[in-house]
């Protein structure tokens, strides 16, 4: 991609983590045709030198001065930037400080996205490890879900168990909601207590070596109504059909349509208002999209979620989600736990 006089200046933390494996809060990655330099400040120099093998680690006190030194040493005339990751003010600062022409086209951002969208075997193993951590915590926490426990208590216990089991952190603010709040796709855990006949939604994920997991399960506590069973079974049918639609060569739209048509045909199309899924990796939401606008053709090695749901306002909701690996002729799910309705 790079010509002799070009360099790529990577500034996004996630992009730098992808290329170097090194997490940080401030740094730059300068890539030329022949060399790669990770620029960090004093706080990170020792850790970076002990960790990063793919780039030469360079300490800076003034980042742009150091970049200019590398521009001169490598005879760089043009720098490609991540157009979707820098602010206008940062771009203007670079324009006035760097001794090279700036290229803020979509070339660099698009190239990085295409690299990240198909996972390596090492990335896949990290994603599986993150799923295993979250899954173990979920199975453990089911033992304490009973009448009277609050949503917040469940969320806190899950976070503790995931970190105890090896997570760096939780992948996002955990969604553990009960009763009428299960009709909120992104409900926030509060002090609502679990009551007899409630659904409890778990949308959870862990981070392992930078990689995220994402899984949703809906369970019931006590007596379950016929309507609850009906809705659960419709969502389960849509989820399983969506999984079976996953393979290399189909689009995110195709997978979404399979799930959406089942829910629509059952009479609940108006109550499924989000996309069926998304990519997962170093970020919890990334390409490809599995939605009515999901035009990306799936390839072997991509990671997506399949998470249809039905949400009945002021009543209850159901969502079931797996993260899966796209293969040439199908998929491999990372989850190992059953999807039939669990009644506690």
C-alpha cells in the first residue's frame, strides 16, 4: 500500500493495539515501507520495550518533533492518516507541525478495517478464551439468581466472577435486567428485585488480551406464562435459523432477513427493532454489520453475533445471542451452554 516516500501515522489506540499488541493511553505508530516505529512517552517505555517485537520502540517528549525526526530519517514526503479517527483540531495541529503532506483519504482507515475484519487463528483463540471466561461466570451466577436479588447485585457478582476467572475487564456495561425492564434492549441494572414469573436477561461479555466476548441469554424465575414461552420459542427459532444461515458468501443482510422474517411472520416484526448482529474483536461492536443495511459479504474468519429479540413494552422481552466464527460452509459457535429456556 505504501510508496517509498509515504508513511502511515496510526493514532487510534485500538489500531495500535491491533498492530503491536501493546495497550496504552497515548502513543503513535509510524509505518514506512521498510520500518515500523511505536512512539510512547516515559510511562510506557519499559513495558513497550519488553513487549513489542514488531516495531522499534521510540520514546518521545514532544510527539510531533519525534515524528519529524523519523520523517527526515526515512525521506518521507506524505503521511497517510486514519481519516475516521482524528478530530479536525488534531488534523490542523498536524498540518502546522509535521514536515510532510497529509493524506486524510479513506485509504488507511479502509485498509486497517479490511485487515481487522478477518481474524487470525491467534485472535480467534483469544475470542474463545474471552467467551469461556464469561460463560463460566454466567453458569456460576445462576446459582444465586433467586427471588429478591436485585439486578445490580447480579451484575456486580458477574463482574467479580469474570475478573476472578481471568478477564482483564468487562467488555461493556453488563445488562442484567428483570421483569418489565427486559423489554429494554439496553436496560441498565438497578435495584429492581427478581420476582416470581420474571424473565431475567443477561447480556454479558469479558475481555481477554484485548479481545471481547458477547453473549445474551434469557432465563425465567418461578412460574412462566404461556405468552412468555411462546415469545421465547419464537426468538429461539429465529436465532437458530439465523445461525444456520451463516456461511462464507452470504451477506449480513441475508442473515438478518432470515431472523427478521421468522419474527415478522409470527406477528412480532414491530417488536424487533435492532440489527441481528455485528462483528466482535478488539471492539465490542465492529464490522461486519448483520442488519438490513449489512452489505458486507461474509468471509471465512470473520466473527459475528446472531442476536434476534422480541421486546413487548411494559411487559417483557427475550433476546438470545451467540458469537460465531464464519467458516466456508457454515459457522462455529463459541458458546457451549444450552439455549432451551432455563427456569430457576
